[in-house]
C-alpha cells in the first residue's frame, strides 16, 4: 500500500475527527479513502451537461433538493 503525507490545518483535522466519530470509519485515513471513493464514483457516474459541468442532485430529509457541482 502506498503512503502519503499531507499537511492539514486544525479545522480540517477536527472535521476528520468528527467524521470518524459520526460514521463507521475507524480512522481518519479511512474517512479520506471513503471520500476519494465517493468522489471517484460521482465523477464516473454523473454525466456532463452541455457546458461540460457535472451536477449531482441531493434531496434532504425534508424534501429540499440541492445541487452540487462536481469539480
């Protein structure tokens, strides 16, 4: 397995810690691996529109729909 070293600020570190505590992930590295896997899936499964933009629609529990652009 390859290893990477990244510099993160305190806010990002707290976000990773919160995600470990709020999900089934057991480590910060697992959170990052899961995030990259989701990003990869969204990039491959989302068609580009006429402008070449990829947009995913997300519906909240209350039915509010939001659109997220995939960079």
